[in-house]
């Protein structure tokens, strides 16, 4: 369960296509059908919030 260095996101987890994101200002949200490759790039993104907004939000 990777904890990340982000002002908006505290933790990111992927399991069998389900991406779970723990937001600091709310709770955990699950996104379905997310490829592992997207998760890997997300973990390495300089800005987790920007990556989320550009590549995950409203897509999964």
C-alpha cells in the first residue's frame, strides 16, 4: 500500500484493475478497469493531483 508524497492524495493502491485512491480531504475512492501501466505511471508522476485530473478522473 504505497503512501505518496502529495498534498491532495495520501495513498494509492492497485489490485486486479481496481485503482484505490485515498484523498486527504475526503475518503477512499475506487476506479475500475484501470490498467496496471497507468497505476505505475501514476506512482511515478511528479504531481499526483495533476496526473489524477488529466488521466484518471472522468475516464474510469
